[in-house]
């Protein structure tokens, strides 16, 4: 399995955003797939319910699983992330598939919910999706209009601005970028504030 540096994945995502002329959220991965990558999107029955989507490099097609359509259409954040994930495969793995490198003999990549933790390609596609949908500079800019501490509702609002799930935005802001620090049900902009809140709680 070839190794792709996280930093390189980020610059590829940045390049795609520049190419798509996107300068504010939300980033609509489905539109980028169609208009920038000229990929066709088809909703088809992919047989198994644990399959979210698949991408065929040869046919230049993203197959979305019809069996998950109701769920995805009702969760636009999840759907946007799924499209962005498939774009991750398109930009990161297309050449490897064309060269038929070991592990890339199949021309179609099938993405299951459970693949994410076990397969390197799946993780890379997820990292790409994160950078594509929640670029650091856009996130920084949006966060400015929220006063510290933020609550769950604020986080949901930011997630909606980016059309991602609240969970994805929380991971981006708290775990990855460390722009927010969680304590006692609230999200603080500074680590000190969060530590203070934790300290106060332990006094009781
Ligand atoms: Zn995948």
C-alpha cells in the first residue's frame, strides 16, 4: 500500500477547491463530482445494506446505494461526506488503480461503513473528505462569529453551515484542529477556560 502524507492529501483537497472556485461553505461534493471531475452519479441497488457507495474509475461513475437512499437524503451531512469520500478515492487512488498496483487490482472500489477503520484507502478517502468539506481557513473564519463557550446548538449550526454532521464537525474542531476544548458540556475556545471549567466542577 502506497503511503500518502496527510499534508499532501490536504494540498490536493485545496487544489480541488481552487479549481471548483469555492470560497465559502458549504462545499457541495456532489456538484464537484459532476462539474469538476465529470463523474456520473447513479443511485443503484448495491445489494448489501452496509455498502454506502462505490466508485468505478473506468466508467467514471459514483454508484450510490439505493438501499441507503432514504437515510442519506435525510442526513445531508452524511450524504455530502459520502460524496467527498468517493472523491477522495478519485483523486488519491485513480492512478494506483490504472497501474494495477498490488491491492488495486479491482477497478471498482466498494465503500462499506465498516471499511473505514480497517482499510488504509478508506482512511485516506475520509481524510480527504474532511479537508475538502471543512478546510481550516473556512472553519477559522466561521468560528469567529461564535462567542466562547459554544454549546451543542452552536456546534450543530456550524455543522449545518458546512453541510456536515455535527459529529464530523466536532472531530474537526476539537480533535484535529484543537480550536475548541470540551468541558462540562460546553466547547471553549481556549484551553485555559476549559481547564477552569473542569476545575470548578471538581470543587463541588
Ligand atoms: Zn471508500
